[in-house]
């Protein structure tokens, strides 16, 4: 009779019950935020690429994409969106700045 196959799942469940959600939250909270953000971005890029892979070549062509370069195209789209967001933040900072020199720079 093999006891390890029946006790191992029970051991894992017991450990999860002991550690619980509080322990998981603590581990997540004390991790490096940049590493977590990088992981989220990588995960999202993978999901987006996988979803677009389901489209036919003709459908991708209508979007200006191709199956051959899809991973690079998705990465380029993400970088472009990030640059656009940064530009928007800078423009909004200039427009909402009450200092007169800020408006002079924007006028140039």
C-alpha cells in the first residue's frame, strides 16, 4: 500500500489551510513591485498574442498585423501605447501648470 500518494495531497491541503490567504497576501505584498509589474505585463502580452493568434491571416491583415511577426507587433503596440500615455501625462502637466514659464514653453 502506497501511503505517499494519499498523504501528499493531504499534506499540501493542510499546509495551504495553515498558511491560508493571509500568508499569501503577505508574500505578495512584500515582493518587489517592479518584478510583479513585469510579470503582469509579460502575462498580458502572452494572453493578447494568443488571442490574436486565433484570428485568420486575413483578419490580422485588416489590423495591419501578420502571424509571422505577431509577437513583435504586440510588443510594438504596447510600447507605442506606453509612449502615448507618457506624452499625454506631460501635456496635461503643462496645461494644468499655473506657473507662467510653463505656458511660455508650451507656446514655443
